[in-house]
C-alpha cells in the first residue's frame, strides 16, 4: 500500500473524524472508503446526479447496489423497513442516519423503483431457494437416521 500525505482543512478533518467514529472505523479507513467509493462511482458512472447521498457499491456478488454514501446501508433496506411500517425517523435513528439520508433513499427508490424491486424480489427468491434446499437436506437426514435405526 502506498502512503500519501494528505492536507485537509481543519474543519473537514474534524468532521471526517466524527463521521469515521460514528461508522466505527479509523480516519484512514474512512478516507480510503470515501476515495474508493468515488473512484468506483466515476468508473461505473452509475450514480444518479439527482441523488448525491446515494452511490453504488459492489458487494460480494460483484453486482452494484445502491447504498447511502459513506455507509454500507443499502437503499433497499431503508425501503423495506418503511414498507414494514417503521417511520422514516425511527429508521434514521436505528441506522444512525440523518433523516435527510432516509428521505433521499425513499426518493431514490421512487425514481428507481423497478431496479430496487427487482433486487428485493431476487433476494426473496434466493431466500426461498435456500429454504427449500435446507428442507430437502433435513428430510434426507431424517430418512438416513430412520434407515440407520432399523
């Protein structure tokens, strides 16, 4: 890893330190995270300029998903909590977010509804597939145990 001397204005450094602390990471990790998000977003040109607090991040699957900038919180998580009946204020409190971030996630959802609904459905389908596989494995184990006891 290359070292790089970085000169930040005092106010920006203080604010970045506070945000890093809220996220539970060091200032160095926070800056690296912010730079990597920016590089990825510029490389992919996925970000919607109408929603500056939302960016795309690739997860373990390599599929870019919209998250609240500076966090790992997926827009779809915010959307689902509100759909399940939580107030935006409660969601903001639970995720340690500003209410503006939650409102922007909701607005982003409305503007990108088909994309996020497809992600939600894909996760539900995957969950059902895993549930079916577990049931099948459980049934197979039960048959083996029954056969072994004879």
